[in-house]
């Protein structure tokens, strides 16, 4: 196992190489359900980021204390604590967002990105690295869900963050805001991003070959 | 590096008269009466929609295959059929971009992204129609009165959208109107006469099998006979067998959509199951849901079930025995 992980690579890892939405394809339930408007997507992403950073932090702190056999319940208790904090904070300060996200805020408790990072990263790495990983993964998720919701809001409503972007004559494509539209749009984004990733990797190989020559 | 093809024993016949291109050409020929009827009843706008849909379907296929460095298969004419069928599923005063967007969705999203011809899991034209229906419900429901023989719609008829024969409370059409196509509706689904002509041509040419259309229409007829108890009477409005058989997209669906090779079962029993299933779902959706027309959703649903139907109806090869425990086989 590689022991030397720099903070920079861990941070970038969450955003690009292992982007939870486009690479790991984790946390699909909130991604598909709340990505109908950029504001909601952004809110969901940042709420998840908050929980991810703090749960990674606490789990990394406790990683040598938690017995292996009960680690899942222990993770749930830690994660649920922070989700409750987020839930109450949103209710108090941004009630409109809290209302539109509804059940999906409490459901962050069972978000598989958070579990995956707790299980595979925070329980094995130092506190600083775990916080960085949480931040990177969280921002990667925010990026993914915001991108998806931007596409859906633009096509389905002609707006971005509630501001009219498309010309007046544009007839919104209502299916983009419905569940099937979410799946279709996510599929198209996955195609584009995977194709772009492959193209970049190819170029890197070509450059390396050129450098050798 | 490619592995050599494994050739199985047995006679291999190849009939050069049967090619994808020839089959698709037959379908286009079978669709021509309907196209003519559409132009007769809905005039220039119907012609415009058909041209836009076909051209954008061909363009979408060509551009996608060029971009992804695949062999271009535009010449097999399947995209022409898709474009034409899609145009038939639009109301006469749909804007031209609706036809173009629909064709792009059908060819790229439903067909090419899943691997091109032969790989689509749903009928491309129908799936595109469903997407358009859910996206631009208002535009797709804007049916106009037919204006037989006139190139441009009379001003009064053009602006209003009217109820189709299946809309509840608008059941005032005679059987002949329904049969000839002199009713409001999608441009290609109103004229049952033209559709049946095309359907019979396909049956004679053996392009399609009789099982799906017959079991589809039969199931709908039986279901409505059980529900209404009348074959036909003027007083019963839409509540009789013949009226239901002749309205909506049932005929075009039964002959041209449900019989798509790629998305219907290959075995005879499977085809019967497909037809009966389509009929039952159409009945359920027409009668018990808020959608007035269930044909496309019924067929799409059975399209998705096709692999399952195929799996359970495949014939057992002669002399085939289920492999027993592997230990015994090793001994033998």
C-alpha cells in the first residue's frame, strides 16, 4: 500500500480522477432526485460536502478507537450527528432550500459517498488527509450535481439559477425536469466526460512518447 | 488478433433478395399510401413535417457515424423509416423543429447510442414520440381538423386545437370518417384505409408476420367487447369495439411499430404474447389512465419485455437434454 499521499493529490483525486458522480457513480439517489435546479443541486452538494468533511475528520480521529466489528454503526452515529446539524441549520437559515430538498437532507445519512470515504479512506488515513479527502470528494460531488442540474434546468426551464438564459422563443423541454430526463441527462454527461477523459489520457501517452523520442 | 468465427454445422442459406435495405424499402413503400393520405388531409404542413423528419433522421445517422468513425449505414434506409414513422406521430401544426428534434432523439439517443441498427432496445420512433409527448405536451396535443384536399388549412381550423376521437366527450365521428382518416389526430395515424393497405402489402411481401398485428387487434377487440358488449352502434359513442379499433394509433402501432424486428420477439409464441400484451396494456391505459392514447406506451413496455419473452419461448433444440450435474458429465 502506498503510504505517501500528498495533500494536493488527495484533494484533486476527489474532483477529477475519482469524481464521485462521474467516475465512482456513487450517491445517485440525491444526484438524480434533486438536480432539477442549480440552486438545489448546489445546496445539496455543499450540504454533503459539510457532512463529508466533518464525518471524515471525526472518523479519522477515532479510527484507532472504534472496534472493527461495530465500525458501521459507529460511522452511522457520527454521520447522523452532522446530518442533523445540517438539517437544523438549513431549516433555520435557508428554509426555502430545506423545503425543496425535503427528505433528501435526512437521507444524506445513508449517502454512499460518505460511507465509502469513511470506510475506505478516513478509517485508514491521518486526520489532515481525511479532511482533505472529504473536501475534495465533496467538491467533486458538488461539481457533478451542479453540472447535471445546470443542464436540466437550462433545457427544462430555460433558466440558470432562476435567471432566464435562453431566448424568449425557446420552448422548454419538460422531460428534462422529470425522472427519466435525469437518467438520460446523466447518461449523456457520463458519455461526454468519459470520452473527454479518454482523449486526455491518449494525449498524455502521445506526449510521453514524443518526449522519449 | 480477431478470433475466427466459429461456424456451426448445418445448412446455411443466404437469400440475396432479402437484405435490410430491401426490407426497409418495402416498409417505405407500405408507408407511402399513409403519407399520401396525410398530405391529402393535412396539406402542406404534413408534407413539410415528413421531409424535415426524414432529412434530419438521415443527417443524424450520418453525422453520428462519421463522428464516431463507424461505417456509415445510411444507405440501408432504416433511418428513412424511422424519420417517416416519427413524422406520422406528430400533429399537423407541430413546428418543424419538433420533427427535427424528434428525429435526432430517435436516431442518436435511442438507436446509435445503444449500438446502431439492430441494437436499439425500443422502437426509436415511438420512444422519440414518448419523449416529445412528455416534453412538449401542449404542442403534441394540438390536433387540428383535417381539411381534405386543401393545401393550406382554412384560417378558422388552423388556430384551434380540437379533440381527437379518443378524447372523452368528443365521440361524434362516423365509422367512415374514422376509417378514411377524416378525423383530427396525428398526421399518419388517422387514415386507417391507407395504413391497412400498407399493412397488407407488408404481409404479402412477408416483411412482417401476421401474429403480432392479429393478436394485438384481436386482444383489443375482445377486451372492448367484454367491457362494452357492443360491436358497433351509433348511440354508444366511443363505447364499442369498432370505434375503438379504428381510433388512435392502434392500426399504425399494430402493423408498423410493434412488428419492428429488433424490438419484438423472434418466436411465434413470443410474437403472440407480444401482441396480446400490447392489446391488454393499450386497453388498460385507454380506459383507466389519464392518457387518452395508450398505444405507444403499450408497445414501448412490451419492447422492453421482449428479451424476457424471447428467453422463455425459445424452442428446445431437438434431442437437447438439460445438462445434469457436472460430475456426471465428466464421467461420461
